[in-house]
């Protein structure tokens, strides 16, 4: 049962343009959402997060938007750079639960070309 | 600040053999996680420790997988006997507390032939 879904396995964007990565979730108990970036042969690294009490969080070139009614979040990267090429994982957690387990999507491979 | 350390980085074994992975979390992180990541999928939690106690092992195949975290610091994950479908990257992560940002190690790529 995939509670976090990333329906686009890949995205290709030209350098300098905006990259938009999408994520949907099904569990209404999720109240905290995270994006991780993963380079080959490395572990995922934390990128940005958002609490369910907000609808937007910004950190430099990275902005995450949350639409709770649609159970949808997106990561915007502006401007995109070749070094952003990586697999991006969306993750969600129900902080109110005692377990605090992260549920991950399958990931989206972003390629930024010059 | 040192990150999460894992060893070995790569391991190739034959089916029915046993294997063990080691993890050293970030200093001061009470919560430690082991994930399995199969090619093309996101990481899936196998087991979560809070200090040296197990918080969640509901997705751990306990007939062949075991894990321990002695003294609430380092942890080992063992598979015995291994199956072909265990081929995956095994990731260790740690966090200050449950439900917050987790920091991952580089992973161990296991190939079972």
C-alpha cells in the first residue's frame, strides 16, 4: 500500500528554468513532509520540510508547497542547476503517532541539462 | 560533525549465506533506523530503535532478519539465510528524536547470487 506517491519517475529541465516535482499522499494523519535528494552511491540527504500548519516553506532556491485538501505537495527549484541532477524522494510522517515512521515515495529522477 | 557511518559499502554473497551490516549514528542521536531500498523504490523501514530499545519492527522479516543496538549507539543488522530478493541497498539513518529529520548513511549495497 503506497501511502506516498510520486507518479513521475523522471523529469528533464534546462538549466536556469524551474523544476517542479510532485508528490501525493493518501493518509490524512500525515502532518509533516520532507524532501530528500539522493546522488548515486550516496544516502539520501535532507533538503527541505514543511509542517501541515503551513502551506509554503522556502529555503533559497527550494520551495515546498502543501495543499492539504488535495493531499498534494510539490517541490519547486528555481533556477535549476546541473548539480541539482539527482533522485528526489518525498516522505511523510504522522508526528502525532508514537512510531514516527517515515513513508517514502518511489522517487523522481531529475536531470538538469545545460 | 561526522555523519552516519556504515560498513561495508558493498557485499556480494550467495543465497543461504549470512551477512551483517554495521552502523554508527550521529553522536547524540537517540533514534536509529534501518531501511531497505530495492532498486526503483523508496526506502522502506525495517526497524527503528529508540536508544537501545526497539520501537517498530513490524516490517522486519523476523525469520531471517535480526538487528540489535547495544549500549544505544552502534547497531548491526543481520540476514541469515539470505535470499535472492534481499538484494538491495541497506540504509541506516539517525535522528535526534522520532518523527524529525533523519540523516542517512551512504548505505550498503547487497547482492545475493
